[in-house]
């Protein structure tokens, strides 16, 4: 255990309170995975925690928790609590602070997240969570039907943990999800997106998507997909899913998804794709289409220019050569010059480009200035 973690735990204990690491860190420790996010539970109240950590960088002290960033670790320190009443959204649930660790542990969702650890590194396993980790199974704490009714998000969390950890879902939990799947229809798309994203960025994302399909959750989530290709980019994963509900994508995400879909529909990646869409979009679309990244990077490196802005002539200079006013014809000329440069027929040199425009003047003028004026 890192000395920074020991320091935080010790400071709480030195002030007369209990303190244990709980949940994900302990689970991942047993799975030989590293994490910088540390959840600590304690019988100290927030006002006492704020006083204890007055010399530390407290980033938040809301909702009965104190968040501290210290030596690259992020600590989320919460007071033991018992959940009393749910109001349709876990973020608005009513809680009661307690002084008993067991009460706090029983409120948690899955047994793999109930393990605790003291500052000496000893694991405290009250609900046999270690056995479930050893058996690679996601099992609910307590009455499974009650847990899902209390918070339907646990349905998606169960699938997320099974995906990320590469565990299976316990039979009772699986059956309860199947029976109560319609509960997730009441979740906001924001919360569904958060869980879906965590599934999609996992190396085992296809396992999670298979669970969602088999449990018939996709209709309630407002999503559909078929034959998803596993790619490392989240927008690349989003692009392979049809969203029938209004999910809260950012403007950048929406633009990337649209461009990836547009390029994938063409079925190919070539040098003109790179010029039009850029290396990032081509790389993601290429992953979906089965292209090797090194081949796309090679195409990009071999390009003499990356976009029209790189062409060594201005629109004003083109107008001077053709003795015309600005019009849509100028854009058409840029398109043709770009092709000539990319194909290696002319150099991206002002002299070569001017000569090419002059030699093809009749094609563009098409009988005089009238054609340019009509194109304005």
C-alpha cells in the first residue's frame, strides 16, 4: 500500500475515528490491478473531516463526503451511512449517518465491492466478497429484487462490472435483471450513457453488448446494434450503435460520429479520405473497416498536401489569371488543382499551378466571363 494512502487513513484514526479503504481499490488490489481512486469510509462526519484535512487540498465536501487530491491519488471519504428512502434517482436518496461499518457495507450493491482494508493492508471480508472475486462472479448484496427496485442503475452497473472485470453475472441477479429490465426505462439518458461508455471503453466491450442484447435491455435504453467491431476509440464504438433516444453527446462527439459513419459507408480509406476527413477520423473508420493503422499513416505521410489551404495559390490570384470575379468556379478549380497535386501531375508550386491554370483557361472560362458571373 502506498504511504500516501496510509497517511490519510492514519490521520483519521489519530483523531479518534475509524477509517477503512472500501470497494474498488480493495477489489482491484486482489485482482492485481492498480488504481489511483481511493474510497474511504469512516464514522467521522463531514465537519470533522474538513477540520482533519484543513491543510490538504479539499476539492469538495458535498453530500456527506470529502474529496481530496493528494500525491496523484484521489480520495473520496464518506461517513458510514444507511440508505433510508429512494426518490426515483439515487442522487436524491435520503440517507442516515450511522456509526457501524456493517450497516455501511450492507447498503452497497455487489459483494465484490464490499471488501474493506485497514492501514496495515489487512482485508476485512464481511460478506464473502473475496470468494465471489475468486469465482469471478457479480453477486448482489442482500435481497436482489429489492436492490434493483431501489436503484435500477444497478442493472447496468452489474453488466458494466461483469464486462470490465470479465466476470459472469450470478444466476439470481441475472434472473432478477431479466424480470425487472423495464425499470431502466425510467433512468435518464445521461446515467445510461455513463454506464454504456464504461462498457464500450472496456477491452471486453463485446461481452457487455452481448449481455445487453440477451437480457433485452436495448429497447429500454433506446439503442440498437449488430456486428459491432471492437475499436479503441469511444466515438468509433458509438458510431456503430443506433441511438433511438436523445443521448447527451457533446457537439464534438456528434460531429465525429457523423463523420465516421459517413466514411464507413463509403467502404474505403484512400488519400482523398485523409484530405477530406483528417487522420483521426480515417484511423477510427479504418479500424472498423479492417484497415491496418500503419497503412493509413503511410498514406498520410506520402501526401504532398493535407488540405486545400495548403495549395500555394490564393483565390484572388486565380481570379487575376482568368480575369474573372470570385465565384463557385474558383472552388471547382481548387478541387482540380488538389487532385493534380495529390496525383503528382504538378508540384505545389506557384509557378506550376499558374501554368496549369493558364493552360486550362478555356475549360473553366467556357466561352467567356459570362459563365463565371452565372456561377456567383
